[in-house]
C-alpha cells in the first residue's frame, strides 16, 4: 500500500467517527454481510459514512493491509477498526456496540 493511500485513509478516518467500508452503498448493499452491518447501524440510528470498496480495487486491497483484516465489511469507530460482520452483529446483540457508539458520539 502506498504512503499516499495510507495517509488518505488516516485523514478520512479522523474526519469521520463511524465509517463502514463495504460492498455497495447504504441504499444498495451488494453483499449480505455488508447489508447486515448497514441494518445494524440503521437500527442504532447512528450517523455513519460508507465507502464502497467495489469501486476502487486499490482501496479494496489496501484496506485489508491497513486493517490487517482480510474481508469486508470493515467497521471503524473513532478511527479504530472495530470488526467485520460477525463481530459487529455479536456486539450489537450484547449491547456493547451501542455503548461504544455512544462513547464515540460524545468524544
Ligand atoms: N465472516 C466475515 C464475513 C465477510 C466475508 O467473508 N467477506 C468476504 C466476501 S464478501 C470478503 O470480503 N472477501 C474479500 C474480498 O471480496 O475482497 C465477517 O464477519 O465479516
Ligand atoms: S460478495 Fe459474495 S459473500 Fe459477499
């Protein structure tokens, strides 16, 4: 991954508290795993941005290195990698995700 790409991701994540790197868009998720995360975030009524990694192959490969996580979706909260679909869903069910998001919204 180029230093320019890393810098662009760093900058984007410091400007946006909750970011979902996903396949497709909020309105039109193109994979069930990404769709699950969108539904979870919508249910929690949290403001969030999405990035469609299907539109940018270098970002698609770059995010795997940046996050040290091989798949999508990838959820970032407060600039930190939170997890993929399974982790996000589990944290939603346990109530942990709501807590982490509330903390992020107040920071
Ligand atoms: N168990 C994963 C499911 C996600 C997954 O398997 N994603 C695959 C298929 S959508 C993926 O992103 N593969 C890498 C790629 O398509 O570049 C999770 O918890 O997020
Ligand atoms: S695009 Fe096939 S499982 Fe996600």
